[in-house]
C-alpha cells in the first residue's frame, strides 16, 4: 500500500507535517513498515480540501485531528489490520 501526503505550501500550512509524523508513528506502532510505503508529494491540485492524502491513488482530505480515524478506516480496513 502506498500513502502519499501533500507537503506543498497550502497543505503545509494546514498541518501536513503533523499528519506525516502521526502516520509514521501509527505505521511503526502497528508494525506495518513492510506493508505501507509513506511518501510526500508537492501540490496535488486540491489545495482547498487539504491536507491532501492519497492511499493507492484514492484521494482523502485529512486534518491532524482526523489522522487516527483516517488511518483506521482508509488504511487498516484495507490491509486487514486491527485497531491500534
């Protein structure tokens, strides 16, 4: 699974660094480093919706506050992991 987080200026202002840090922590905590590739990307073209995140190409709008629920529903549900 590939998760890409926008680190462009608009998403950076909206908390993309925090989103990345939380995702790194959740991936490590769940022992999922071998199943999930986390990367950054510049502008995804949906600046108003953002922090823009894609999971295997599917778009999500994520805030620092919504990372745990996003991770559970968009990531764990698709790789068969349980709640962390």
